[in-house]
C-alpha cells in the first residue's frame, strides 16, 4: 500500500492548536492503523499550489496515490471505505453513520463555528451573540443530548461519525457549552480517552510546537 500523505499547515498560532482539522484525519488514520506521513503547506503564504489542492486555502487535504481529497468529511468517508473499522458494513448502520457524519458538519458545526468566534473575540454579550448561544445550546446541544443519553456511539460501534461529532463538540466544550449536557460531555470524554485520539492530539501539538 502506498503511504497516505496528510497535508496541514506548517504553523498556526497557539489558540487553534489542538483544534486544527487535520486532527480528525490523524485520529482516523491512527484508529485504522494505516501508514501515513505528514507534509506541510505555509500558513502565512498560501499560494497557487495550495489552492490547487484546497480551493479555500484551508487544511487538511489527503493524498492517496493519484487522488487528492479535501474537506475533512470527505476524507473521513474515503478512509472509512478503506476498512470496516470506522464505517459499518451493515446497510442500516452504514446509512446511520453517514447521516450522523453529515449532521456533525451541517447541523452542529454550522452553528458552533460562529458561536465560537464570538468567544474567541470575547464578545459574548448582545443580541447577536444571544442568537447564536440559543442556536448552539438549545437547538443543537440539548437535542443531541437526548440522543446520546441513550447510546454510547452514534451508529452502534465507534465510527467516522463519532470522530467528527466528538471533534465538533470539543470546541463547544472549550467554551463551557456542554456544562448542562452531561451525556454530550461524557461522550466527548469517551472519544478523547481513545488511544488513537491521544496519539493524534499529541502529534498535532508537537507538530506546531516544533515550528515555533
């Protein structure tokens, strides 16, 4: 098997470290024990080659032979199809895994990213923040809480859907958004306790620290 190549930034400021989305891909690669190496693209000088792989000049992207894949959800689906460890073979469970993966990106992350930007900017007062705070806590986290109160993982066994959902919820938890959602918080803790997550997280932190 040709080594997979994961490309991320050569450096990022301290605030996003541990949350850059190459972590999701590192985690999946570690769970599946797939051989891979990490390459970098400049954070401060995003040129034509970067746009050729990722049209929004973001990271990560994955190179698999003659394929180059961007967007963390698409990469996770690609990796999930390489074995049965992270994408169930049962038709119903496989469908459930895919719908929860999309839900993590479209329902949860779409709300949590602007909400977290308010927190990063320390602008957590006013009508606009209140709108996003309600969207995240009442319309998203509370509803997910009812689901996770009844199951360990989203699609039966641990899957790519859990990698994405745990990572999205980690950012919400960073700003205490899970304080009133014990099932969601416990779910995040289960995900972060997995050896593959610990390895992926440590590797990302070491990668950016080495560039300082």
